[in-house]
């Protein structure tokens, strides 16, 4: 019982003053969403990587390619998201030169590689 109560209290207390938070802030999520593995973590940003297949018409075959995207990491999620986790990001307005996505949720925990 004690563990459940503390988890509920942490969820209630977890709020942030971040304007660029999709849950507590005032930014709209729109457009595409991607799911990938966190390969780098910075103070307010993460880099995710995911595989995609590309059809090459000349050879009539498929090729594997990897894509890296940078996403804004809200303050309320910074403690729970670590390197190796599987997360979902959504498109938003351009926040900076390379950041056009925001982390929306953590899907799975991964191995911490540091």
C-alpha cells in the first residue's frame, strides 16, 4: 500500500513551469509522430534513432537506413527518461535550429548505456 501511495503522490507533485511542455505548457503538438531509442541525452534535449526501410527501384530491393532526430525534453520527464529508453516524440513548431519535436511519453525502459 505504501508504494502505491508514494507513486500517486509523485504523479501529482510532478509538474513543471516549462512553457514548452506538452502536458503542463502551452505548446501544440501536430503533424508526425515517431518512436525510437534514446541514444544521447542533454540538459533539455534528447536524440533518438530509429530504423526505416527504403525501396531502391534500380535493384528492386529494400535497404535499411537509420534516422536521428532531436527532441525537446520537458523538465517533468527529464528524471524518468534515460539513455536506451524507447520513447515517442511528436512534431511541433520549430523550437531551435535542430529541434522540431517534443517528447510526449516513455514507452519502454531500456538498458542504461553510459
